[in-house]
């Protein structure tokens, strides 16, 4: 339909040009992942789960779970944020958990922050508690077993001793 070949010739698969495939390889991340953008004029009510990277310039009223999050200055998020890496510059109301977290000077955060690596620019506003992810994981571990009372926790053993 769009070729200059006569219609009676059989169509063949398009040939990849070496220059084209090289430029595509440069524009795509090396791991083949993609990213999604939520524009400034978009408001989402509900949870977002993305295996791709996410760039939010709009408003989200719900929890966000993604590989990498970039938040624009005018963006507002009301909910829990969970990401491997996060770069926040807008308003967040809710807890944040990230392996690598960067809070820029234009950010305003109301909620607890859990991180492995943390960078905060001077001027950023944070109202909440900071805790490394290692502390959060330690609190989630079950009580230790003691050697004497095979199968009993320390709390159970101390209750039996009190009797």
C-alpha cells in the first residue's frame, strides 16, 4: 500500500538497517525495561503496580509499587510508596519504602521513611520518622528460640518459669 513496488510482486519482511537498530539500542535501557508517564493533567484514584519505571507529574490517590519512581514538583501522592529507587520532588502523604531514596528540596513528605541509601537536599520538608530497612526487617523477625525449652520462645519460657 505504501511502497513503490508494483502490487503484483510478493511482499517481503522489512529489512533491519544496521544504523537504525544501533540507534534503537541506544535509546532503550540496556535491560530492555520501559517507563510509564502519568501527565500533570491526570488524576488516578486507586493503586498502581508497575514492573517498569514510573514518572508521575499528576496526582495519585492510592498506593504505588514500582521498580523506579520519579515524582515531578507539582505532583501529589496520597498513599504508600514502595520502589527500588525513588526520586521525590512533589508532595507525598504516606509511608515510603525504597532501597535508594532521594528527596529533593521541593519535596514535602508526611509519613514514615524506610530506606537503605538516603539523600535529602537542603530545603526538603519531611514530617515523619526515618528508619533504615534493616531495622524494619529485624522487627519483623519471629522471636528467637531458646536452647533449654526446645521449641519454646523466650516469652513462653519466662511465663512457665513464673508459674
